[in-house]
C-alpha cells in the first residue's frame, strides 16, 4: 500500500482507493469496480462525506428489518469485500445471516478468493462458490445464487447492488436493503430500503444500530423509501445552498 500521511486532507478517500487497488492485486476486485467506486465518490462529495439524517432513518428501519427477518442473507461483491470485510463479517454474526459472494464479472477463481478473504476476517459461513439456483429474469452471472442463501432469503442486504438484480429480487417477493451513494440510481429507487451513504460508514452505523435495537427490542416503524430519497436530495440541495454553491 502506498504510504499516505494521515494529515492529508483526502486521507480517508485515498485510503479507500488503496484498498480497492490492493483488492485488484489480490484478485478480489474487478477493474470495473474502480469505475463504480469513482462514480459513488462523486456523490459522496455532494453529501459532504458524512452521514445524512435521511441515511440514519434508513439505517434504523434496515436494522429492524434484518432483526425481524426469518432468513436474512448478506450479498457480497468485490468492492464490498475489499472495502469493508471486517464490518460485513461482524454484521453477519450479529444478525445470524450467511454471507453470499455474488459478482457480475464472475470467475470461479475470483469467487474463491473473495470467500477466502472473508474467512480470513472471521466469516464462518460463506456461500456462493457452488450456486445451484438462478434468479428469474436475469441473464448475466449475478443470477447465479445459492438455493439455501439468497434464493430462499426473505430479506437481502445487498450493498453496491446492480439495479436489474435489485428489481428481480423484489419481484421474487424479497425485501432488499441496499447501500448506494447515488440516490438517483435504479437500485436506490427500487430497493425496499436505501441507505445513501459510503459503504464503510453505513455498515458501521448499521452494526451499532442493530446492537442498540437488540438491547431495546425495538420493532419496525413506518418508513417510505421514495420519500426518504426525496429527503436525501433536499439535504444535498440545502448543503450546496449553505456553501453558496448554487
């Protein structure tokens, strides 16, 4: 990893880039994943690289859905594995949900490397290396899933998800929670719950929220994803106005 001084004003952002580059070198992340990350990073500038109130509301509801789920599953792609393996494994243990490797640019070698990476960070149950079912309506590799995992789950946490697979999972009757910095994306608009935040920040917040709700026994409240996405846009616009940028 390239040495970046902690005093650098872009330290956190640059460290994320370094993690993704390391992921490529380790065979975990695809080169295309770098492009996707860059697009998300542009939206993070608009958020002020912070967690908005709207994201906190989405996180509260997402935590309650995961705790109420009969069969939650966490979908993991290359970028999630490279950026937040520690957090995704901790959340998996907290909600008793298996991890399932699911990637667009699929090779069996890459799937096994992601699985090994997750195991290295303490994961006990990682699916996805032996898919035996397909999500209806999708022709690419992300349709390939584990029958005992994503295919039969009632709630799927899918950070950095593809829009068409999100729609297909919803069509199967599942509740889909996603983490997406772009509030305008197809995934964000079709998911049951969209947390508009950086994946590392979002997962850390989700972990602490799940812990708090487990102690309090908090139940699901009212939540409207489309309305919450409107609030995201309002918060972005208000911030730009405050900064005298529009």
